[in-house]
C-alpha cells in the first residue's frame, strides 16, 4: 500500500460523511483502490443512517410492565413543597403577636383601673 | 394537511397531560415510543432481556421526571437521553457485580464473550450492519450508534457516556474502522 493510500485509509473513519478534501482528494480521484474504499465507507454510513428506521419490536409485556410499576408522579415537582421552617416561623409570629396583644391589653386594663 | 397537523399536535398534548400526572396519557406515550426506546436499548446492551429491563426503567424514570420536562427537545429525543443514561447505569451495575476481585483477573474483553446466537437474536430482523455492530465492544458500539445512527454530537455523547470528547472521537474512529472490516468479512462470507 502506498503511503498516500494509507493516509486515506486512516482519514476515512475520521471524516465520516464529509468528503475528503485537498491533496488526498486529488489522490483518491486517480486511485481506484482508494475510490473503492471511499465508496465502501459511504455505503457503511448510509446503512448506519438507515438503521434509525429499522426498529426492534419491543416485548408485548413492556407497556403493561411499565404501567404497573409507575409510582405517583413527584408531587414536589408539581406543587413546590413548602419549607418546613415556614409554618414554624408563622406560628412564632402569631404567638409573639398574641403575647404582645395580651401584654398591651393588661397594661391598658391596669391603667384604666 | 389537517391530518398531518393533528398527528403533530397530539403527542404534545399527551406530553402536557402526562406532565400533570395523567397516567393514561403517559401510557399512550409509552405505547408510541416503546419500539424506538427498546431498539436503542438493544443496540446499547446487545441483549433483548437486558434491553427490556433498561426500557422499563427508562420509562419509569421518564414518568418521575415528566414534570421537569420543559419541551425544549422532542419527547423522543428526551427519551433517547434517558435510555442512554439508564443503559449506562445498568452496565456499570453489571460490571460491579461481575467484576469481583477474582473474576476481574480472569475477565475477557467483551467482544470475545459475544455468543453468536445471542448476537443473532439481538440483531433479529436486522440487516448485516446491525449484526456487525453487535460485534463491537459496548463502549465503542455506543459511540458509533449514537453518532452515526442517531446523529448525536461528540459533546452530547461525551456528556452522556461520561467520557471526554477526545475519547468519544477516538472510539468513533476505532468503531468505524472495525465495522468497515467486519462488513468486509460479511461480504466475503456471502460470496
């Protein structure tokens, strides 16, 4: 194998569908072996691309198996879960306000008396 | 035209309903996408039983993550990503189970452990290219499949397989080269 042919052979798996360019392209044009190799790679890429349409049939039980294994959807994702500190803080605010009101009421009553 | 429009909007409607926790809508999505998810799983796992497990897990993961699906990509594209991640998790688990300290000393490369009968099953109803793909090692095959069959970019492949972009490129080069020679073998055999 000529040096330039081996360069083409090394380049072909890298370039993929992109055409070989520059001096290598000039060589490929004049070399039957490299031309054939380019063609074989091109066919391989076409076959690989076509596999996207070639589907394996899933087992009949797959859908049923999936559906029976489904748990509840993540509630936190649907309704953001409240931070547990929020109700505690709210309770503390209410308690403080109630205590303050009671103190003020007591002061008011003492003064009125 | 009208029919085409209905076919295009229907999956989106199913996705929206599934995001709100509608099991029937999700079931319909599973029915619609099961074959393509299973196909990708077979190509990654090389075994129909494992592929069925991976497909099931992938759909369950998708169901759990449905509310987070933003719809930037198509549902099928999103499912492909989940399937690849699930397959890779299964593969890592398998390797951990298989490769205990003693076994790891005697473990052989994956390509040589391929049972031709199982490879044939995995590639059932498939052209010779699929059979040739099944001969590649799983890490190389995954890159070739994702790049040349599903059209993923090098960086997407690297992200999902947890490898560098350079490693993805090296594996792709090696995989394509091996595949090319394997196909030569099929041609010689056919003569």
